C-alpha cells in the first residue's frame, strides 16, 4: 500500500485547545486525505532558517513517560519552532492520548508549538509525509527513546546549515557487499558509513516531498516494502537523499545522547528504561540486521542501482585533550579536573 492510499481514508479534525502568545498546542486526528496534492514543494528560501521542526515518531504506550520528557526537552530549545508528535499506534485508547496531550501541554518548557497527531495507520512511511504546518527549512526526524542534550542539538543544526543538502545524524550504519554471498548487506564499518538512522536525522524538508510524493512507481513499490517489513524507512530516505545529491550523510559528535532503546542497556540500570527496548517496532525484529540487509537488496533491485555513498569521519564541536593522566587513582583526560 502506498502512502497516498494509507492516508486517504483518514479525515482531519482539529481541536485548538490552548493558545497563548507564540505558544500553540493542538490535538489532531488522522491526516490530510492526500498530502501530496495539498502540499507542494515549498520555496526553500522563504522558509525559516533560524529554527527547526521536530518530528517525533511514537508508537508504544510503555514509552509515554519517557516521550513526555523528550518532548519537554526539545520544547525548551530556542532553535525549535514546533514539535509534531506523530502517534502511529491506531489501537491506543483515546483517553490515553488525551492524557498524553494534557501532559505535553503542561510540561512544555519553551515557546515551541506542540502538536499530537494521531495517524490513521501504523505505516512508518507516515513519518516522512510533507505537512503544511512545517515552516522551517530543516526538519529533525527522531525516535521516542533517544534523548539529546541541548548543546549537541544546536551543534548538529549548525553543521546542517553549512550542508543543507546532506542528511546529518548521530547514529550511523553502512551498506556493504558480501563477496562470498554476492549480495548487498547491512553492516557497520569502523571507518566509514552511508546510512543515518532516524534515531536522530536532520535534513531539509524537501526530502519529505521527494520521499512521499515523487519517484513514481519505483518509490511506490519501495514504500510498499517499508509497509510490508514494518522497517527500513530510514534506509529508503538515505537512498532518496543519496540519489539526489550523489553524496553520503554527515555524522556529528554529541556530548550526551541517551539511547534508551539500545539492546545493550542493562535491565537493572534505571527503572525508566523498563520495557522500552522491547516495545518499539524495530527492536522486536528477530535477525534485525538480516532483514535490513534484505531491504537494501530490494531497494537496489527496484532502482536498478546502488545510490548509497560512503562518508568518512565525524564532525565534532571541540578538540579536547587526548592524553591520559592519573588523577584520584583513575586514568582520565588530562584537561579534566
């Protein structure tokens, strides 16, 4: 099923519940009948360049407490214009979403507008739908289990502004070619990467339209693969950007990024993490890497080529001391107290 078909059955009902100067909260059910017809590619130069729009994908009810904290943190940043929480679990009771919405409005820290949008389906393609409410050049696509500190968010935005056609992120993977099996695979290389994950993916909003509305039959087939596997939307977006730009993504360093969904978290570490790793759509996949490798092979088959390109290195916001010194019985970087 293509993106257009997945949202055509929806209808829009807006409830404007709370408005103060520069601060808007909204609760939205479903989406536009056809976002590709109602939304045309916007003039890049006319969009806001000093702020970003944050699109957070939500699905698991067990992650709601963490999600509220993440939305509150993003709302407190001066570079965030608006936050769109895209709720993709159609079975979630309305009462629970009403409570979530109430908490979002109550605990938001800054002037960013906050919207809770209940999707008409669980399609992961919906996180890349173009939306008329987006008025910024840059959009940040992120998951509901990753916390990024304010300084790292602002640094990533500064890197993107210098490279507005590139995908910018903090979590990367790679494609590769298995000579023995003679097939494309999904992997991790120690010295290069070609895929930015949607744990934190910053890009120009034009790519939303390219992903959802352009590409003809090929893109419709590949979006169908995403729906069939309930996975790989991030890989497909990397295909779209690389095909258009002929360049790989950019990885940026961060001072503090907490990934609650990483399977390497220890269960007893902190209570807020209980159930988070098991709840997401991707984290439940058996043989996750093999399935994503199959997505790469299918996208390659449909396109008839491999557009993904490698990037090397990581952009960091400072160059710290590399030497280690013994202080208080511990080895630490020499420039740290």
